[in-house]
C-alpha cells in the first residue's frame, strides 16, 4: 500500500518499502538513489510510475528500475559533479551502436528462476551472444565475474545487472530496464563487441570494460590497477578452463 504525507511542501511517499521525497511535479533538485545492494547513483530528477521508479540522469536521458530494488532516495545538499566528457573513439566504434538484429525467430527460451538464475542465464547468454556475434564463452566468463549470474546485482559504484552496466552505458545502448536479463545482456554484449573491434585484443577489451577506454588509451595497454589486472586474468583463466 502507498502512503502519502505532506512535509514542507514535499510529498513523502512510502511505496513498496521505498522512502522517497516526491515533489507534486517531478523534483528539480539533484538526488542520490541508494539501492538495496548498497550502491548509489546521483540523478537530476525522478518520478514514480506504478511499481517503477524513473530516474533522469544528469545531462539528459532516463532509466527505470523496479521500486523494490531501491532502498531510498534523498535530496543532495551539494550539487552533483558534472559528468566527465567522453572522447569519441577514433574508429567506427564512436558511432551510435547498431541495434541487435531480431529478425530471426527467437527460440523458446526457458524462464530465469529468481532462486537459481544461472541455468537460464547461461542459455540466454548463448542466444544473445549468437545474435550480437560474440563468443558465448567470453560473455559467460564476463557475467560470472561481474555478477555471478545475478540479474539484480548492484555494485557500490552503481553498476547494475548481469553485466554490471553503468547508467551511461545502459543509456547509450538503449537498455531501458537494467534488471531485465535479456536487455542487460544485449547492451553489455554489444558494448563488449565494440571494445573487441576497437582494440582487436581480448585482454585490452576486457581491461576497457572494467576500467574504461580512457584508462586503456592513457596507458596504451592494461592499466596498472590491481583490480583491472586481476579482472582480466580471472576472465582469461576461465576461458582456458
């Protein structure tokens, strides 16, 4: 049940266990969203549509989440930093990513159990990887490392879903619901393919997926970050096993 209380011109809303301060119209102040997993995300505005919370990102663009994945939304006391400018890649990868070709009839895919998602996720990975044109074993290794096959995983940095997409990446690849397994896999696999085409090297593509393209370009190779080097090593090791 949804309860509304007026406090200093705001509407304090309790819905699906989420506490948010809602303006009568979409709020104009910057807000910080806290997810159940402990991750946070700075947004410009938000609104509630039924059982979903729609967040407006700084600089434009929206992304939606099931309300039960959000623990709280609070107004920020200081403005959020402006998003860093991303330099376009000097290759075709800088262009708008092409959508996934779904012209072929989709096979009957089994449902993904919320209690044991791994079997269903593995089958979905093989289907999506085939559509996008990426080695399914590589996508499986990335998903296992990123989220352990949990469609609702949220990192403390705000990465979400099976392939741990950041909000900007999800927006770029038209992922409307990051907790939808198919949407998340399609967006993450398309991004991975873009990196593979750009760097023509699996290790560099994985490093860019983890640390960002700017870091790989700056160091002209795998960045000297312990996390990134371990990330690349774990995935390459899984591919050999």
